[in-house]
C-alpha cells in the first residue's frame, strides 16, 4: 500500500533532473537483411551531424550551437536544446563500406548491413 500520493514520490521527483537535457530519440529496426537507425534531430543541420564506425560500434554525434543574439535575452523559460549529443549502437563485425546515411527534414536515417556471417567457428586442436 502506498502511503504518499504519486506527486510526492521521491523517486520520480528527480527523474527529469537527473536525465540529460536532450536525448537523441531513435528507432532501430531490421528489414531485408539490413538494420535501420532513424534518429530525430530537429533543428540540426547536416553539417553538425556525424556518423562513425569503430570496433563494432556505430556512433552518431551531433552538436547544435546557440545563437549569439540569445545571450542578451532575459529568458523566463528556455527549453530548446543547445550543445552536443551522442548515441552508440553495437552493430558487430560489419563491412563499414556498405553503411549509408541520409539526413533529411531533421531525421538521420542510417542503413547498416547485418553482421558479417561469413566467419565460421573454428575448433582449435589441442596438442
């Protein structure tokens, strides 16, 4: 039985406080032998977004700089995000030359081929 109403729940009191200012919202799905990652990046420009692959991880990074004129404003509430964000996805051993990415209307779409399955397990002979 709960003694306190939800609005006084201490666990939820800090939920928004301890989370990053902005998360990169992504959908990941598999279709036709490829993995698709679609990341919402509203207000971002293509030049501010990068995609890299290293040691089995695909990294999506973005940085949005605040406008200089906004420094002189006396904000009552500021909710728009400025700064950098990054997401990493483990994709395994892939042929990185087959990874493609497209940025359109604030959405980054990355197509990753499924993990390279040509490698076979090898039994090591014990001498």
